[in-house]
C-alpha cells in the first residue's frame, strides 16, 4: 500500500508516493476494510463528495487498483474505497477514546497530509510511477464523472449552496453513522 500525494513544484503538479507503515497498513486491512459497505452513487454524490469542497484533511492510499480516501471527519475517520470498476465502499470510525501515542486513524491521514506542505516530512518519498498513477486515476474515473453532474447542476445557479444543504443532511456527512 502506498500513499499518493500531489504537490505543486515550479508551476507543475507532481505526484509522489511512499509506503504505509506496517502498523497503519495492518489497521486499514484488518479493521477498516472488513467493515466497509457499498456506497451507492447518490449517497456518495449527495454526501461525502462535497467534502472535496471543504478544508478537511485527507489522504489517498493506493492498494493495487483501489484507492482509499481517508478523511479526518466526524466522528473520527471516514474511509471511502474507489475501484477501477466504478464500485465505491465506505466505513466510518470514532476517534479512539484515549490519546494513544500511535493512532493509526491519525496516521492514515496526516502521514500523507503533512508532506504536501512540509518538505522535511517528504524525506524518503519518491515520484509516483506511471503504473501507480494509472491505477490511481482509473480508481477515480467513476467518481470524477459523478462530480461533473454536480457542476452541471450548480452552474445555472452560480452557487453550490443548495448542493451543500442537501449534502449536510446525509448521515455520512453528519457523522451519525460509525462502525467502529
């Protein structure tokens, strides 16, 4: 499993990757993935898709041909899997009650978020190879086509206000559903 980040360097977008720590990968595989459930297009589009238009912190984890979008969200961690076949799945987890030194939920987001803005945090990262980027892009192809629908809906209104109002009613957006 690899983190994938994008940076703006000399007016160009550069994608970089770095492997997950073993404990964080194990948490994603053993705790998050088994609890995932299907995420229909409308539930995605009128719920968590709007998170892209917020300042919330998140990361992308490439696992073969799937990408996990890990978001620091209420009630803790929201994870959405995007697949090259167009399927989406999701799971949400509450933050750990006690402050533990190694928090895999925190790590899954911030070990990729920080290097986007802090060069020292980027030590050991490498340019993402073409194969990984193809898998990354293919996994998001369906979701990107859904986002075009929102843009078309909102363009005549010249605002996203009504869209956000609808999204904010989603149980996923509200953080009222947690699986662990």
